[in-house]
């Protein structure tokens, strides 16, 4: 699997924007000591959770122009990174979940490529314009 090189690093280095605050906001932290994504892995398995991450990344890329712009693109990046992590886990001998279907691998690869090149349903300047 290709090493994750990051998503348009020059454009996404905004230190004021901390993705963890948006993907995992404070108001969720007092509900349970476990992260929701971790419980999803326990309940649904790594394979299905990885597939969910690819679908969720697609959703954030799709809507970014009309909803939260750069914030949605950063959420998409977070889900693509989690997808990569779970795919790697599924490919190890320790996982009984099986491998992730090729179509999800293709979707995640295409989304990452489009985002890295800035070819995402609108120009990058439109995405960051307030």
C-alpha cells in the first residue's frame, strides 16, 4: 500500500485549525472513555469500519463546497487516514475481518488523488474562501 504523503500539505498547515476538535469535539469526550470509531471497530469489525471511513470521506468531499469548506476537506482527510490505518490492519495476519473490497480502495485512492491535486468539485480557492 502506498505510504500516506498527506493532503496538500502547503494548504493544510493552518495551526489554528485542529482537526481533532472537529472530528472529535469536546462535547463527545465526556460521554464515554472510548472513541466512537474504536467501538465501531469492536462492533462492526475493522473491514466494515474502514469501508465506512471511505464513504464518510466521500460525503465530506462532496459537500465541502456548500457546507463547511476547508473544515470538511480536513475531515475527509482524517477519514482517509483512518481508512488507510484500518486497511493496513485488515491486511495483517492478526485480523479475522478479511480484506477491504477493491472498490473502497479505489474510491479512497481517487479521493486522495483529487484532493492532493486540488481537483475537488470546485477550486481550492473556493473551498477556503469564507
